[in-house]
């Protein structure tokens, strides 16, 4: 291609001279030089321009100025679209630029544009998984989360299904977090049987991991307890009771010998499942008023949704007092339950104070439930919730005692458990 008619050759010479100079260039000077050179040598300089543009927005002048960052991110995305996404560098840079762009759009509240870029990013990432050496499309998970925030749960579930097919084509498997989010989206969309099928796969995968020693038993405990609730809701009480019996056996084993396997991210996984179990008392999202995408990883939530969900939240959940956490029905069980659900998600970010902050909330939940003797379901839920929390903080004997009481209330009888020695 002949660029002689539309390129300023003096500008090209100045740009080359600037880059070859001995002095260190400011990021803005680098960007200007690459803008010029990318026009005449795109193969050599377009990747450098994309990198420089994205890095430029980390300069002090862009701090707290998403309105300025979004302009540069838009330019980086447009430049990256000119790269060959079938090559590793092109695919990686396009994903990087699109990710930065959608993040800033959502930060500015420009959800429609942000969602469009998110969709583009998820598709690029999916098509280039093999090129980038990726086994999981995290960008697809982010798109599904954004859709769930707006109540588009069926669409979110379809995104998870597409990503799962792509992962399987690469002989990989969807992660625990992916399957939780996928099942949650299906359930919220009213596709309950499909949701149970996906969650059954999660249970099977997790059980296999515990048997192989690669997954902690706590994960299987939480998965089985959550599935038992789904089975109860589907009218399959016998299967739900069987899951609870398996949980009791697992808790007994945990109390005797502790856990094994990789325990990384355990608190986050428990908190995600716990918050999902309380979806009925949280606000549903819509395009006009996005809501919390429960079941999806917290790191994928948009900033505006996170801020709205935790607005006014105290530094530590145990210190919660006064509006808005007192709510319109201060002191009621439902207000306390909502506080506990949100505290669990919020406190994941402060693992050092996790047990200290949350234990009083679960204890109070059980105390409130015991003050309602005519509502055994409330006691079952409170005891089960505390038991699962106690598993998260490795208080296995206490967890076993709580869940044993919950099973006795729910199923009428408690199965015989091997006496600990």
C-alpha cells in the first residue's frame, strides 16, 4: 500500500528520531510517536501503540478521571481491532484493550456500550482460547455476570454454555465457579431442570476431586447442601435427604481427620454459594435497575452494582448498625438474614477478620430462629447456614453438631453416625 499521499514524512522522521534518542520518553511522547509510525508500519508499530495507550491511562493525570481514560481506551480498542487475532500477540492485545474499555464504560454508567464491548470481548476470547493458551474464558464469565445484573439470566446461561463447549473442545473443564454461575443463571431463568443437571455435574466433578485428593472435602459439603435445597424445591425430597446424609458423613470425617486438597479461594466459594442461597430476599435486577448477580464471582460484578449492593456497608459486618442496614423492619429476622448474606460476600475481602466479623451474625441468626418455635424451617435454615460457615472457618465438630440438628428437624430423623474415637 502506498502511504505517501496521506503520511507526513517529516512527522515520521521525527517519530523515529524520538524513539531512537538516548533520553527516556514520557508515555505521552511514546503514544504520539507510535500513532504516527503505526500508519506506515502497522505490523511493527500497531502492537506497540495498543500497549502504550493502555499503559498511558495509568499515568497520574488519568487517576480518578474515567472520562479521560475512556477516550484513550476507545482508541486502544480501535487500534487493537486492526491486529490479527489469529496470532497470540494480536489476540492477547485485543482482549487487553477491550477489557480496559468495557471496564471504564461500566464505571461511567454507560452500560449499553459496555455490554456491547463485553460481548465482543467474550467472543474474541472464546475464538482465541487455543491461540492464547487459555483453558477458561474469564471474559465470557464477565459478560454472563453483566447480563445477570440486568435480569437477562437465560442469555447469561447461554454464554456459559458456549464457553463450556469451547473449553471441552480444548479438552478442558468448566471450573467450580463457572458451574455455580451457570446453574444459578439457569435457575433464575426458570430453567430448573437444566440448572439441576449442571449442578449435578458440579457435584460429580467435586466428588471426583475429593477422591483424588485434589479438591477439599469442604467444597463437596457445600455443593451437596446447595443441591439438596434445589432438590427440595423441585419436589425431590428423597434425593435431597440422601445428599444431606452424605454431608453428615463428610462432616464426621472432617471432624476426625480435617480437610485435604487445595484450599485456595475456599472462603470466596462458600460466600458465593451462601449468597446465592438467599437470592429470594435480595432485589432482582433489570435493565433499568441492575441488581446483584448472585452466584457469579464477585470479581466480575460491575462497580456500580457492587457499590449499590453494599452502599453504606460498615467496615466490618459485626459492627453493622443504623440505616440502611437496620432497614424498614429493624431487628426482624429477614433484615438480619440480609445483613448476614451481604456481610459474607463483603468480608471475603478481609480474611484476617473473617471469623471474628461473621460468627456473631450467624449466632444471632440461630438465636432469632429459636425464638420462633412455630417456624421449624427458620431453624433449619439458620442451623444449616451456621454449619456451612463453621466448615469455612474449619470448626468441623461444631459444624457437624449444627447440621445434625438441622437434619433431625428437616427429615424427621438423623442417620446413625460412626462415633468418633
